[in-house]
C-alpha cells in the first residue's frame, strides 16, 4: 500500500507546513520511509472549519445512512487489514498476528456501533405529552432526544495502534453519535494511522457525505494538540495516554473561553487480590496467569495487572515461585518508543527507590529499546508508607505486595487511587473477606473481575473502561463499549412543537420505531 505521508483534511491531501518525520522501527532502531507531514494551527483550523461545515448535515443523517457509513468503514478496514497489521508491526514492534486481531476488532467495533445506531436507543427519547387541563397550571408537550455535541478531537493512543487509534473505539463512537471527527494521529505509528484514515475517508466519500466528516492531522510536539483543544469549533476531546498529557489537555480545555468536556483515559495499576483459600489451592496457577497477562504488549497495556496483593501464608511461596519462574523465562521485547522505554526505566528506578526489591528479571535487553521483564516485591507496611509504589509503570514490570493479614489487605485496597479494573481470586471460603473488599473496590474502580484477569476487554453493552481519577477524568463514562457513545451526546428538549417540525424520532407515529419512554414508562 502506497503511503504519501500527507495530512488528510477532509478530501484534501495536504503536504507538510511544519517539517516532516519518519517512523521509527523500535526493533531495529532504523527509520522507515516515507516522510510524514507535520502541520500546525493552520491545518487544525482548516480541519475544524470542514468539520463544523459538515456537522449540520452529518448529525441529521438518517439512522440508516449513518449505520451504512459505519459498515462501509468496517468493510474498508477488512480490505486493508493485512497491510495495516504489517505496517503497524514495523512501527510498533508488536506482533503482526496480534495486530491482525486488532484490525478485526476495530472493524467489529464499527459494525457494533452501526447496530447501536439502527436500534436508536442511544437517542434516549422521552415524551411527556401536554396536559392542558392540569392544575394549577397546564403542562406543554415536552419531548427529549440526545444530539451530538459537535466536532470532536480524538487523540489516538500509542499502544494499541489500531483499536485505540485512528479507527479505534473513540472514532467509531463519535461518528455513531453523529459527531464529525478530527483525529490527532500518534507519531509512534504514522503509516498505520494513514492507512486507517484512508479507509475512513474513502467510506465518507463513497457514502456521499460532506468531506469534513473526518480529518486526520499530525504535528510535532504539543503545539498541534494544543491548537486542536483550543479551537473554538471543537466541542469535545477524547484522549488515551499518560496522566501528565491527559491532565495538561484537560486543564487547557477548562481554561478556554468556552470550556468543553475532555474524556481522558490515563493511568491504572489494575490491582489483583488473591484471597486466602484461592491462594492455598491455586497460588502457583494464579501467579503464572498473572505474569502471562502482565507481559501482553510488553506490559504496554492500560489493563496490565501491575500489582498483586496476597497474604503471607499457605500458597504464598508457590505463588511467588511461579511468578519468578515466568518472569525469568520472558524474552526482552522492543517497547513502542524511546520515550516510553525511557519512562519505563525511570519508573523501575522509582519503585526501587521507594523500597521495592527486584526478585526476578527476564532475558536481558539485546536492542536499544528492549524492555526487560521485572518482578519486584515489597511488604504491605512499606507499600502503605510510600505512595510511589502505587504509581503506574508502563512496561513489563509487576509488584508483588506481601501483606500480613486481612486487615492489611483491606488497608492496601483503601490506599489505591482510581483504577480501570481490579480483580479478586477467590473460593467459596473467601466470600466473607470478598464482601468486605468489594465496597472498597467499587469506590475505586470501573470494573471488578472475579477469578480472571481484566485483560482483554470485551466491547459490549455492559463494558466499562474508565474509573475514578486518574483512570479517567470523568468516571461517569466509559471509553470502550456501546455506552461510550454517551460521551458525545447531550439532551435537547423540544417543547410545544407541532408534529411536522419535530425530529423524526419524536413524532407521534414514531416512524423510526425507536424505543421511547412516555411519562417515564
Ligand atoms: P502521551 O505521551 O500522553 O501522548 C498521547 C498523545 O497526546 C500523543 O499524541 C501526544 O503527542 C499528545 N500529548 C501528550 N501530552 C500533550 C500535551 N501536553 N499537549 C498536547 N498534546 C499532548 O502517551 P503515550 O505516548 O501513549 O505514552 C504512554 C503513556 O500513556 C504511558 O505512560 C501510559 O501510562 C499511558 N497510557 C495509558 C493508557 C490507558 O488506557 N490508560 C493507554 C495507553 C497509554 P506527542 O506524541 O506529539 O507528544
């Protein structure tokens, strides 16, 4: 597949205005052709003007037309899956087979959202008919539906270069909601980003929709992202990445003359609690499974289980031995970028500086960006005295926390910040402790898993990928799953409207056949 490296602003191929970059192969540390264009505030403005101009048309497309666009995008992603996975593998060092799975997942997400659009439940239609006889004052007819917020800026993630990137869940959910989208491509995979952007753009063109429905920009440093967040025509932002980056953009958006919602998904250590009977019965098996999940994507996953908490007692030594054994067998694999590799080494130093002891290491690094798997250990008391031990270290490292008793296990749970997920491994005899742990975890996490690990994440109606800060900036919403569409919607009430002027979903005859609540029923 031929890559041009251009910015894709609607239908326009736009060359560099602020320099160029080449992709880096993290496995070989070699640069890969071609040059990719950097733009700046001018290109952001052009994309935002196009997105704004397209919004009124696109947000009023019929549900069938919008669903058809999403299915076209899915079909186009299927067509490019092979070259997309191959290019993404070159640019990220991740396994091509896994990236093929990601491409399939991305296409599936678009099809799932097409179904969500067709069903129309996301419109959340509510009707309170007029009550002209009501005393002491008549009630007018009130009808509510949700509409899209406006043009959305999507910051693609680095670590899942397809399913959380240009054609990821944020783009799919925003387009499903009726929002127009500008993606800020992540510079860690510019070629994979271009392939995805072309698949989406082609679908927009083939659907006969305005070109501004979708654009992709790219830039050097923070300037391009800041220009996007600052642009007055952008009405919402989604972001997946570091806590530092996410919060910088969040604060910036709140300081605009018109503040806008920013949905950031940031840091999580996904704590795993092994309850005593489960530890005694299957400590070694759980330890082995934990490390296997920890190593997925070279530990560069938001759902990586990073902290395991177990009580000293029967089963602890086999658990520890299994973890040491599994980490010791792990090959060193390339990390995504020099920046992420550097942060990983820094993060390990911070854990050690805070009192964690390394107890196992995988094969040593043989290339510059290789991440060496590491298992560290600390006791519960130390963990409770050092907040640095509860921080996310993005990469193939995990911390084993050995607690004295049930009370200390609960204290460790209370000391944790907001999480995307937490897991409990338990047997029937552990239910009493699990009941005491549960309310502590509910307050701190978006998803609680029993006798399994949080990775991988289902994409379904009951999915939650979010949680209290710093897992996300707004714990009321999920960034994965069918309800993630709600981030891009707001309610509008139509009061006293004649039937002919109402949006279709609100008309008396319900021509779209969407589910509606009438008088709250
Ligand atoms: P990142 O450094 O936060 O960057 C994410 C994106 O935001 C990039 O496009 C980046 O642009 C842009 N950006 C960051 N800070 C910015 C700022 N102040 N102003 C404007 N734009 C800004 O994340 P990353 O590159 O993916 O690094 C990995 C980190 O993300 C890890 O430490 C991990 O903790 C976190 N992460 C979390 C999840 C999750 O789901 N919770 C998923 C993936 C990663 P540039 O590249 O041009 O700087």
